[in-house]
């Protein structure tokens, strides 16, 4: 079948494969694109545009799709889509059009879909201060194997700034030679197959060693659950890590918004408050663009404001 005879809907699976293989996007990003494009598919079917080819898509189609998003009411909640959510659907469509361009498939240019400027809001970062981090790290009962494992997980998250998927992917053999070390660095492949080095503090290594001393299994994963047979992989899932963090969030009495990603934010903000620059933070976090790291600039600005207010000599000048 020639590409020119393939409908937009039929192109979507190839687009998602392209995101994985050529763009190297994370699995969650692919899933989000797939979910957002389902709304487009639904609209096409409602408008009887199932067979619409990429070259047949017009600005008029896009305008009516935007109206559809704007007027859509969720049957479960009775609420309309937030403008920011509408934007996500349009970003997915833009990505699909960019794919057409990359594959020399004739279609309307992606930049024809303009995103409203007034909703491109800066993300706000939720993080824990050092006292809250201390309460969280001390909350597991280290008198048993699962408690030691959970302490090691929390210490690793704060020491390295790992994403949850990166933590889950760690294997025991990667930390096989830490026995007599007080610090350790490890090369990992992070989001988008982007390599970076992460660093384990002395205290993180201490708890990882204590945890590994309890292991008498052959499982490949670094962090495992204890519910299945010892000859299986038993790797903890991302959802399991989230539940562990939530459990100790409640136990420690710290803000309920705390998640593994909050600890990653806390890792970054702790470094920033110690004077580390954004470019270095970018490397620690594995951001491919400094734009991603700039969500922390408000923290830097707050620190500079406090320093200026405290130390600037202007307030001591006499009129």
C-alpha cells in the first residue's frame, strides 16, 4: 500500500514506532501520544473522516477539531477540558504532523497549529526541605529485610536524583564492587536512551550494602519484592516504588504530595541551594535541554532575593 493511500488514522501506529526507534522517546511519552491521538481518532470517526489522508488535512479541519476540544464535556465529570489539557492534544497532533514531514509524507506543516501563549505556564516544583527529607529517610524500620530495602531505595533516590524508571532498571551486578567503597559513580542509560553518570553518597552505599547482605537469591534486579520464588527476577515495579514512598510519607508526617519524583526535585533543589549552577544540575538530572532544568529557576531567584535582602549594603545608606 502506498503511503499516499494510507489514512491519517492508519499512520498512527507507525508514528508511535517512529517515536520509539528514531526519536528515542520514553515509553510514557509514547503512551501519552497514543492516548491524546485517540481523541483525534474519535473526532475523525464522528465526522466520518476515517479515510482522510495526510495531504487532505486542511486548516479548516484543524480549526473544527480545536472547537471540538474546546466544547468537549467529560461524561463522567460533566466538566470541560482545561485549556492546558487541550494543548496536550494539539501538541500530539503537531508531533504527528512533524512525523509526516520527516517521512516526506505530504501534509499541512506542524507550525500551522499555533499553541496559545497564555497557557504555556512555567511548571511549579514541589520539593522537600532537608528536615523533611531526614524524616522520610529515617522512617523505615531497618530491623528487617524489607525495611532495609526500603531505606536503601529512599537513600538512593535522594543521593542520585534517579527517575523512578531508572531506579527500577538497576541491576545488582552494577553495584557488585561497592563493598569497600565510600562513594561510587555509575553510568546509566536514562530517558530517551541518553547516557549519564549518577553518584551514590557514602550513606546511600552504606544502606545498599546492608540491604544486599540480606539477599540469598539469584535475582538480577537490585531492588526486589519478597512475594515470589527466589529463582525469578522479582524486580520491583514503578508502582511498587510509588507505594513504598507513599507509605513512608504518611509515616514521616511530611507533605502528602511526596512521590519518587518529589525526591528527585528535592535532590536538585538541595544542590541549587548549595550554590550549584543550573548547567551542572542539568547534567546531574540527565536533561537533554536546559529548558527542562529551568523549572528550578524560581528557587534560584528566591535564594538570590534572600541573599540580596540580607547582605546588600543599600539598606545601610543614609539619606
